[in-house]
């Protein structure tokens, strides 16, 4: 207690004794002025939080509370407030042990109850909320849980059948079994069909024999494999009587209950990483490992005891696609968690910008608050608008996923690929901008913003490389176009119905009123998507007419494909914003969301593609930019309320977001 | 300048200190509307007075303050509608906020009963001095209310899930336990209080470090009784961290089988006697409050208390007051009568704005932007 008093003493003395009546005239020393006392909320931040969190708000608060109240989550006092965040100064080994202890604690408190043993919308939404909350605390915690629950658990759920579910799911939920997911190899990542691990069937013993035939076939980056996992799902080629039946998934035990590595398995560490050091990523080699026949996850294909290959899906392409199901849900989780990192970074950067001053406009005048600089508003406020847009899109994606039907699989695949790539890229951009906006303080690990860049960079390549995912989006749009054209039918699905209407026209002079009209905004986004799709189809067709294969044609047209993928994402995200706004009654909440929606639309329309392809005249391009700066200054008074509504509790932000002077005082050294 | 012996708050001016004494001993110093208004007036005046550096709060008789005068509130509501009750709480919560964000240290001498509103008038201040006579409780759930006066802020910040335990069960703590868990900042034997008071009256500083070291000179570090519940924090954490009240109860029942400790069955009995609606809204309030600043906590609690006074979703508050304070049959008939009959949507309703045309959220009083001490800034 005395220590705390010492800490407060110097500054308290200073503030209490030396403040003359007018605070602005005292330039002798800066004092921290809490933004809560100078900024007003023009709308209800709780309502806004409920809207953008979208679901399970009480569950989220419970989980935040579980972490905040436990010593295991490394609470530290800075500037009189408690913050929880892992000690990233620990060695990787220590960090891994802490991640595991945190999982054990959460398990004991019932945080994962019914996560694997129950099905349905309610539990799936709860699980989404849980993962989002854990991602806010630490990406290692999120990833370690993710490897166990949605990769290992998901593989058993989606690829296994009843006896697998009965045998493995309950024990996995209770962590009696610790699972991991061995798909990626040193030589093959995104191209899963090329993995080199080979499994054959030995009908004399009735089990499979698995091998790592060469160094490039070693399993790589397997989260949980280096220290803790007892079992893994292995993706391997299946050879039956000399015929390769393609990639299949097998359950393989890699450690016994005491943690000893099983015979014929070799495991090595992946080493220190730029982030995620709390996850024990490992490499695995298999040397004639015997796998019981029933460990083949057989929802798609099976092998009879006498060694006959049986599959309900004849087409190997479709068979392979079915094996990829667990990755789809992984993409949903990743996309959603990326949005929350942007929220953390923006809340810190904007709160800091509301308390940090730099430069006076005239001598002897007080220095100007960072967020009162138009340029600083221009850097941060559009990113907040983007984050709101991503929140609505993430909620849409989750609903699309939990209400999935066999018919919606294709849509889920395209939308989750598009959003995963777009959100994780956006997140990295937002983290970098926020880091710079925090200046040198952004470099301190305890302030989180800079550190998150290393932790979340991986999201742009795991569960599908972003560039490859976006190419798939363009191909899917191409496919939708060809299907409509071939059958001479209207476009249906993926939000492409606008293609059936006449092409929208952009007015020759864009006024402020037009620019803020949602109809115009939607037209502008649809126009770009439509034109790029037409161009893409035309270019691909031209390549094919010149004798190239469809695959080659796609490769040649990659620039258009990238622009098209982006156009699709921007439009699809915008659509979810419009839909969320429409659910609200008239009032302050709807008003501020309308302004944010306009800002989001305009930063999409500001994109270079609008000038590159001539959708906007140079003059109109200038009008768009002018309107953006206007909206930024209009939103400036709402800045604090906008980031408070992100619902990230104070202990999960960082000292820089609060009394950073006190947090750095000599007495706190 | 001594005030009249008939006044409910006695004021003494000692150099740079002001001693405010609750003087309503018959009612165990329960806070009346008049007392709250007077305190608010005094605190506001002292904040701008450079001759005031320290405020000491204490109670006459064997109680510091036994709570808000709930019986009077119920009487007022019967006479003048729920608004009369809402006005009482609006004033009280405004005082709580002012105390929590006060630029000068408040020392509360808790030499006796400190319950409900009495905690609101002390826990938000910088220093809380417990003695061997202290008796703490937040007993609202037995009354059909919920821990208010900013309790969702200060209970939720106690170690582990002790705050949930205190808030849901209304369990009583002695002075040593208050000090151990952090509700009290110091423990001073009551025999030393006159000396402490004299020493504090000689202070000419608002520096919390100086005041702390003065109190420290009279403080002791007593040890907990062996059977103190605070020694069972591991069990409390396991049970009271559960997601719902129902799960908390079943966790306690499991522990009861394993341990056969008296306090566990007492705890279960207490929870079963409390208003089910109160338990559910209290738990939610503490959980949300853990993640909020003191201002938003009080704004939310004001919403909640207005719903309670309106009696739209449950009339348990009036039933509780009847059974405990008026008829004293100690046999309230709660409605809904069981936890499982309280719908989640009903609980949600307590946290929403009151749908009444001229109703407004609690307006927090303006605070100085530039010279609040860091320990105050950290609470916002």
C-alpha cells in the first residue's frame, strides 16, 4: 500500500499545489486530463456495444471477469489501474506453460462447457464470443484453444462419424485428450492436395501404416505438437493396393498420458517466432506408425477390414473439398478475431490522441491535442469507420455460418475467404497506423498496439494464404458469371443480384448530399464490382481464345482478379452495414452510424481503382476526398464514445490509453 | 463553529480538517434524504475551499451508518409514487460519485455498523479505517434490492470473486476481514481513535502519502480468525466465479458434500432465502461493474434502482421491506419465487433505460478536468 502512495505522491503534490486557476497557462508541466471528463457521449455506448458485439454480451463480460480476477493472467497496476496481459518478456517455454495454465483455469471454471458435446446455433455463437474474448487477451491463448477446439475438434466433428464423436469429443472438451491438427508440411501449405505424408493399409494386421517419406514431408507449424498435444489429426495421402486415393485424415496418438512421445514418432520445435510464442508449434515425422483402422475419419471415405476403398463421393475433387470443411470455420474465427485487435489498437490510439498534446499554434498558447489536428483525425477516424463496417460484416458471417445448409456452403466458402483476407489485411494496416499514431509509446510491449503486429501478422497466411483466398473469390465470381450466362439466367447469390439491373450511373458532379446518400454509395460499389467482373471475364476469355487453359488464363489476369476480389469484399461488407443500420429506430445511434457508413463507403470509393478504371472523374475524386475530411471533423466529437462502444474493458487495453503520465512517473519505477 | 445537537450531520472545523459526524443514533445513523443533501452541500463547498484539506467522516453511537433510510423511501413511494424513491437515489448516487472523484482525501472511521448506503458514503473515499467494532454488510438481496451506491464498482474490485460472495449473500465481515480484503485501508483499535483524530486534525496537507503515514502510526496488522471466510477464498473463487446464480448454488452444494463446513451450508441457506430476482440482477451488476468506471457503474445502478422502485418487473423490494423492516415477520414472499422462473429477458430489462417520457439517466456532476489526483483518475 505504501508503495502505491509513494507512486502517487510526486504528481499529486504537483497537481494539487501548483495549479494556478487557469490550467492552460501552466505550461510548466503537462498534466493528464481524463477524456471522460471533457468528452460527452451523444449516444448510448452500451446500446452501441450490444449492436456491434452482436451476441452473448453477458458471456463475454463473464469471461473478461474470469481473466481479470485471476493471478494467472498476470495483472499489473499502472497509473493506479489494473491491466492484464501476458508477460511477453518470459522465455517461449515459460509463455507456453502459462498459456497452458490459463487454459486449465478456464476449463475449471466451465468456460468451455458444451463446446464440443453440443451442437446448434446457440453453442456455436457462444463459442465465437469466447474465442473473440480470448483473442483480446492474447493471440497465443486464442490459437492454442483454436488448434484444439476448432481444428482438432472440428476435424472429428466434420470428418468423423458417430463412433469418432462418441469416442473423442467429450474427452477433448475436458482436455483429457489434447488435440492438434497436422496438415501443413514443410513442402506444402496452401496446396494441401500435394502433401507427401503417405499412409498404406496392411490388411494382415488391419491397420494403417503412416510414413514421412522425405524431409519436405515433415509436418510443420503444428500448434500444440511441440509440448502438450497427445493426439493429432494427420492429413496424408492414402495408398490402397498401389492406388493413391488422395488426401485423407487420420487420428494418431503422439504422446502417452504422461506426456512421453510415442514410439515411431519424432517431434521437434519450430523455434522462436515473431509472435505467438505462447503456442508450442512443432514439427512431426512418422516412421512406420501403426494407426488403427477405425482412426480413419471416415465421413467421406472408408477402408473395409479386408482393404477395400469405399467412398460415397466418386469425384476426387469433391471428396477433397469435403475434407476442407474444418478450415472454413477456422477462417470465420480468424476474421472475427482480427476485428477485435483493430478495436484494441484504435481504442488505445484514439484515447491517447485525446490526451496527448503536441506543438502550439502560437507562442504561449497551449499545445494542441493530437486528435484536434485534421491530419490525425484523417488517419484514425476512417479506420474506426472501417472497423465498425467489419464488425457488422463479421456478425453477418457468423450468422451465415451457424445457419448453414448444404446449399449455402459455396457462399460460406466465398464470403469467409473474402472476409478473412480483407479483415486480416485491414487489421495489419490499422495496427501499423495506430502504432505510428502512438509515437514511441507504441513501441512498448505493455502498450499492446505495436506488439499486436507481431502477434497477428500470421493471420494473413494461416488457414489459407490471403492472396490465394482472394484469387478463389474472383474465380467463384467468374463461375457465377459463366453459370448465369450459359443458362441465360439471372444472377442469384453472393450479392450479385445487382448485375441483373441496369448499370448504375454516377452523376457528373458529386455534391455532399449525393456523396452521403446510401443509394449512391451502393451504386458506386456495385458499379466497380460489375465492371471489374465484366473485364475479368472478358480478359480470361481472350486468353482462352488465344489457346491458354482456364488455369493459365486466371494466372495471367491476376491484377484484375485482385481488384475484383477487393471490390467484392468492399461491397459485401458495405451491404451488411446498410442492413445493420436499417434495424435501428431513428435516433442518435442511427445518426452516428449513418455518418460512419458514409465514411466507410467514401474511403472505399477513394480507392485508386476508381480513378484507374475511370469510374470517377478527377474532380469527383477530389470531392470524395473533401467530403471525407468533413466527415472526420464531424465525427471528432464522437471519437471517445465510438471507441468506448468497442466494449474492450479497460484492463484489456493498455496504460497508454489511460493516465500515461502517472504510469510512467518516477515513483512507479 | 459547532452545529446544533439536533442536526443529523454534525460539523466540526479543526484547522484544515472537517469532521462530519452522522447523528441519527436511533436509526443507527441511517441516511435520510436530509443527511444526503447536507453531505452533498458540504462536500461541494469544501472542494473549492482552500482552507479544507481533509474530510473525516464518522458516526455517533455504535454505528457508522446502517444504510439508506429505506423505510422512509418506501413510505415516500406509497405517498408520492416511484419518483419520490428515484429522487432519493439520484441524490445519494450523486454524492457517491462526488466522493469517489473527490480531489481531497476523505477518511472514514468505521467504528461500528457499516452497511448498504453507509458503504456508499465511505468505500469511495481514499481512506477507510476499520476497528474491532466494525461490522460490514451489503445485505440488499435479502430486501429485494441489489448492492447499489456504487457497490458494483467497489465489490467487483475485491480479490477474486469475494465481491460476488459479499454482494449476493449479504455476508457480514468484521474489521480484520475488511482490512484483509481491502475494503478498509487501515485497521486501528478503537482505543486509539481519539489520538488518530487529533493527529489528523493537525494535518495541513491533502497529500495521501502523508495522511496514510499518520493513520499508519496508529494502525495494527491483526490476523484473521481461523474460521474467517476470507481464509476460504479458494472455495469462494471456485463457486462464485460460476456464470449464473444457479451454477453458483450447485457449485456450493458440491463443495458442501466434499467439505461439510458450516459456512457453506449457511451460504446456501442465505442464497435460498434471498429474492431470486435480486440475486440475478446483483450478479449481473457486479460482473458488468467489474469492467466499468465508477461513473458508468452509478449510472447503470440508477437505471436499475428506478426499475426496482417502479416495480414493473418485480415488487420484491416492497415485499422485502414489508417483511424485514415493517411487519418484521422475516418471511418475504418473493415473486417470482424461484431462480429458474426469473427470465433472462427480465434481468435484461433492469439494465435498460426507463421507458418513461420525462425520465433521464443519472447526470453525473461535473468534475475538475485538471487537478484530480491519480487515484481518482484511475476510477473514471
